[in-house]
C-alpha cells in the first residue's frame, strides 16, 4: 500500500575524493597507503511534495573487499568506482516510489549486472566479488536513507516502523520475522557516548624504539602516545593469522606497553579485540593462539573481548573450518563473510557467535543483519573501513542506534585525518577524543543525523 511518505528519486550526482594516509596500514598481509571516497548526492520528493537532499560517502575499500592474485589493486579500485557511478546513474533513472528499504530491494537486483559491465569495461577477467559490489554501492544507499529523512524532517532511524516501511522484516529475513519492523531492533535516540576502538595495525609502532623516522605532524605515533592523547580503553589488534609466534608476541607486547601507559594515567580497565583478517588455517590456530597468550599473559587474555574473522571469507567452500571450540572461549564474529542473510545463517551453523556490522556493506543490510543477530542472541560490534568525515559519522550513527553494540571502531583519525577537516569542527565530540569515547549523542539531526556536508 502506498504511503504519503514514500519518496521518488529526482536526481543523483557523484564525485570522487582522494586522501593520502599519514602512515601506512597493514592488515591481512596487505598494505594500504591512501583512500578514494565516492561521494553521492541525491534529491528526492515525497508523494505529498516534500523534498530533501541526501548525502552518502564511503571509501572504495578495494584492498579489503577485493583481495586478488588475478586482479591488480589498481584495476579493482577502478572497477569498483565504475560500479558505484553506474548505480548512481541507475538510481537517478529509477522511477518507483517507496521507503528506502523497499527501493533498495529493487536496486540490489542491478548490482550484479552492473558489476559485470564494469568488469568488462575494465578489461578484467575475474568477476567482482559480492562484498566489493556492496561496498561500491553503499554510498548510494546512504544518500537515499539520508534524503528520505531530510525530506520528512526526521532522523532516518525513527522512520523504520510500519507507518513508513512497505513490507515487514519477513520480506528479507523470512517468516520468523513476520509482523516485525526495524524499529523493534533500533533505538529512537542514539546512545550519548560510546567507547572508541583504536586500531593497532601490523606496522604501527608500539614504542619509540619501533619508530625509524617520526612523522612529526602533531599527532601521536606510538601506542603510549595514542593512549594518553585519546584516553583510550579499547584497542583492536591486527594479527598475521599465519605466524603464531608473531601473533602471540604482538599481543603480549601490546599488553606490556599498554599496561605501563594505562598505569601512568590511573586506568585499571581496558579491552582488546583481535582481528586475523581470515588468515588462520583452521580453528586449531585460534585455540593455540588463545592458549599461548593465556600462558604468557593472563591479563591480556582476560581483556580480550572478541575474535574477528579467523578463517577464509568463503564459508561455503570452507565448511570444515568450524569455530565452535573457539566460540566457547571468546565471541567469534564474521566480517568479510557477511554479505547476506544466508551467510549469517551459515556462520551460526559453523560456530560463529557474533557479527561485525559495517555501513560500507549497505545501510539497510547492516540494519537487517543487526536485527537478525539480536534475535539470535549473537554478539554485535560495528566497525568502519578507515572511514573519514561523513562516512565515519554514518558508521557512528549505526553503532549508536543498536542497543547491544558496546563500542565503535574509528581509525580514520589515525591514518587519514585530512578527511575529517571541516567535519571535526562541526562535530568535535565525535572527532576530538579525550576520554576514549565518541559523543554519538550529537547525531540526532534529520536523515542519518548529520548535515549535508561540512561546508
């Protein structure tokens, strides 16, 4: 049934933005030194004539979303950007009206053929992975949800109930969710503050002895400097996943350095997460890692909050790599593996006990996976894609509106702070961190919660 609040798309526009990293970041054996953002604007109109302009921004995280021995990183980036632009044009030609959740259900049918066209145009021989498709198209979806809220003069997270959405959750998540809507699984006001997860990349120096040449740009460079500068209590550790001695030593060293830094500022409680970026051969590696860290540093293992994506992202092709034994010790969450509801269900079957939500996989998709994870009692966390500026605000708004998410990752300020210029002045509580927390309570505006841009 049509609603007066349904929107139709009037026009779309897009541009790319390049931001160099201040320091390289290494994860999963790969190094990233810069970011390309795809920024999307969208104008919409409701059936009763109200108009709004939305904005979506997301890094084209090709190194993470499309790691390949067959397709170069440069070609993957160009193909993903091409796909994003193709969907911007397709959205501008889309004529149906509805709620963004219902409209995206239609637009998602265009992802695969548009990705195939982008691959062919680039002269590539490898199909674009589904994860890369979602990342490339996510700023379009963000702009759509943002425009919807702007047109109605309300926060988009408060427009997810039966009064606005055309179909209940059973349309996406099956009969178990009949009669339910996303307003049941989201908060009407954002959490006031949330702890920030700071990333410790594989190349990041822990102490002054690890610094070969200082950047000297006014920002911290060692772990103790970052802890003191931001008042950090949550540290995410990037691990090798295929070098057990290095992984164990890395965590033990981080605990030693962090303990000294936290003691100096009188902090007694802090937490870790460990991200293997799918490099572990099997669950035995994870179990050996937990055992050896526990033997060498009981305090480090006690602080470890969860484990992220230990083995290959293709769960279907690696069904023997089950996580039940590890999940009995610590929550084990999927990240790269999560591309649809079916992959979430398969992860549960294989022993995963948690879900990492990312705005870069699509705003609606993140909300849907968050709802399913809550219904199934799974551990939830929200992570970014080294998101600067508006893309970080989007990620923060997502985390702040899901009750069971305890902390938010945000490492754009570490690696590409130039992307926060302008936004930092408008939202100091989200970018100027002094007590280890992010002031997500500021994200109450229309749309996704922040102004159209930072101008």
